[in-house]
C-alpha cells in the first residue's frame, strides 16, 4: 500500500510539472492507474476522464484508444459494469481499425468477448473470441493460439 501511495505522490507532482510541458494525458493516466491500484475507483475514473478530455481536445486518437481500453477494464473488472465496458471496448475497436492497429484490434476483440461473457451473452462472446483467435492465427502467434485452443 505504501508503494502505491508513494507512486501517487510522485504522479501528482509529475502532473503539476506536466501542466507546463504538455504531458498531461500521460500524467492523468498514471494518477488514475495509482488510484485504481489503491481501490479509489471514482478518483481513477475521474483522472481517466480528464486524460480522455485532453486526448479528444488535441485529437490524439492513439491515447484515446488506450484510455478507452483502461476505462473498459476499470468498468468490467473493478466496477462490474460489463455493459459500460462493452461501450468503451467498442470505441477502442473503432479507433484501432481507424489507426490500422491490428494488435489493439485483436485486444479489443478479446475484451469484447470477456464483456459479453460477463453479460452472459455467450454466443456474442464466442464470436468475439473467434475473431481474436483468427487474428492471432493470421499474425502467427502460435503460443497464444495453442493455449487458446486448449483452454
């Protein structure tokens, strides 16, 4: 717990310094990560949202995509709101496709499958996981494909 508290203090100082240097998106994400680890989920969500606001304002689609991923995971794993996480993962997927980021597209398929499982929509989950598997096969990710086939 002390390590997270120390990290949070450092990230907050970094945020103050970044106000001048323009690295506010990353600083807010780091603070959000620390709050999430401490279980302060409302504060984590607030800082992710601040990072998203800046990313949208500056048109930084790569950061938007990464923040959608983090917000999706926060809502699915911590807040147990799979419907909300599904929305964030869908936004992430759209940006991954737009940016041509196959790695992030595959990651979105995986998370969409997990969100659908949490919503007990197993047919949709299977479809998302099959798209994930297909992309892994196409990329030659043999270790993950073998694990996926035996899970």
